[in-house]
C-alpha cells in the first residue's frame, strides 16, 4: 500500500480524495497496489466530512513521515505551495499538482530537485483540467516536430463567452454565473485577463520544445473588453469569439506565444467548444492535426487528471517519471508584432475610411457611423499602425 498526503482540501483536493475513494478498487488494480490517503493538510477543519479524521494543520508531520511517499499539492498559488512542494521533493517524496502558476513559474527548479532526489513531479491537471494533453504531447507525439499548439485553455472565459453568444448575457452577468458555478479562480482577473491561459500556454511551450517560457514573457489580452457589438459582428460573419492560447514555432527555431481573444470560424472545431470545456489542437509534422477535448475546470474532472498522475507514479515505482525543460536562450521568444493576422475591427468610420486605412477590407456592417470590417492578413505591427488612422472600438485577431 502506498500512503499519500493531500495539501489543500479545496475544490480540487477534496475531489482527489473523493475520486480515490469512489474508484478505489479499479485504481488499486491499475496502480498495482492500494493508494491510501494518510493526511489532508489544510488550515481549516472539516467537521462532518468523511475525511475529517485525516485533517492536520502542520506540514512538518507529512515532511517527516517516511511512510508518505507521494504528496498531492492542490493549494494553488506560488507561495505556500512552492515552499511545501520544494520541501516535499527535498524529503524524497514525489509530488503531483494541478497548480499551473507554480509549474509555469518554478518548473525548472522543481523539476531539477525532483531529478536530483530521483522522484517524480507531475502536473497533467495544470493544463486543460481533465483533458489528457501533457502526457500525449510528451509521449504519444514524441515522434513529431510540434509546429503549432492552439487551444481554449480557460474554462471560465469560455463559459462567459458562450453565455454572451448563446444567451446574450453581459460580460458581468456571465462572470457572476461562472463564479457561482465554482469555475473562476479566487481572483477572477487571472481568468478574464488571460493570465491563467498564459501560464498554461507557457507549460505547453515548455514541454513541446524543452525551453522555459516565463509567464511574464507573454502579455496576455483578456476578454473584459468584448462587447455585445463584437458578439453581433462576429455572428454576422459566421464566427464566434474564443480566448485562444497559441504557441507557434518559427523556421528559425524561435517561438511566438500569444494569448488573446480570436474570432473563430463556425467551421473550425474550436468554435464548437462551449461552456467550461477546453480543447487543444496540436499540429505535428508527422501526425498533422490532433485535437484534445474535455472539461477544463471543475472538481472531479481536474481530480481525474491528478489521480491519473498518482497512479502513473505508483504503477512505475521505484522508477521516476521524468519531465524537464531548461532556461531558454535570450531571444527565444519572438516578437508578436511580426505575427500575421487578419483583424476584426469596429471603428467610428465609414467604409471608405476603413478602405483608405487598411486596403482591401471586407465590410461586415456599416450603420450609425460605425463600420465593422475584416482586414486582409497583415503583420500585427502594420495593422496597429493602420488602426491609428481610425477611431477604433474593437481590434480582435481572426484565427486562420
Ligand atoms: N479557473 C480555471 C479555468 C480553472 O477556468 O480554466 C482550471 O484551471
């Protein structure tokens, strides 16, 4: 029997305990032995919970208990979670986490401690919630050069955008719904400003190419400014709006990372991804296009991915599951001003002014002094410069 500890008994941590209990016998078969939760660390008590008797408040008990060989970190954030993860790894315990902030910001260090101590540090749940994506990317697609990854990586914003399109809700009302359903991060800014999707995009790039991209190397654009008029304009040209994280490999080996709302054609599979679902398309030079789809947030879906990592580690003991990436060369991340896009623009202008500024535009509508149009494909820097000639209300990328 393997004894484990869960750090943080919030949505994901309690889901992990629940999944381990609910599927105990099939999990034991797959892992080759039983997996027993010995401790749950939290600052709170949980009177009445079936796991009440396991709750402790002192991490040192876990750190010093040689019986605990694996720790599940579901505290979140990069402060306490960072300290406890380091200490657990240094104490020779494997760690499994759903914590994308920690992995994206301290992955290099934590993975190298894990290697030093010959233990595993796994984080399948950190990207795409319940979707298997990191293991397929690093194992099943290992025979490919990864050309591009594009995905809907944040459930909360996808829920908000879906409700804006499907039910005509305002951004604020849709966000309140997402929060009530428990999808949003404690601070919704991480979701709606694209920070959470940025961290996940970094982790995908780290694993795809083996070089670290730090979240502060991306300037994410969130969805706060998406208005009912943008929704109407997108619908009028057969598209929806989705918050997309993209990693694009250039011929010179450098990469572009971008997180921004994009207009997505109704014929693209990503347009059908609604509510809290996420989807990630990975294009490899041998496999061509692949797509991974599922629930990107929520208690049991995220716990499913965490428990999958726990089983993977236990099944392969005493071998360690090795993942790694290293610091990147200084100019590894390329300037997104060079990226080529067509843009969806709403501007206080008429069609003639739109054409004068951007050339061969496609007019979507022109009424009440507002022109909505699509630009031809052009470098982002050029589009930004052309836009200066108009009073622009919306400037949104169109996914090709
Ligand atoms: N707040 C995140 C989301 C949770 O909405 O996708 C899962 O990472």
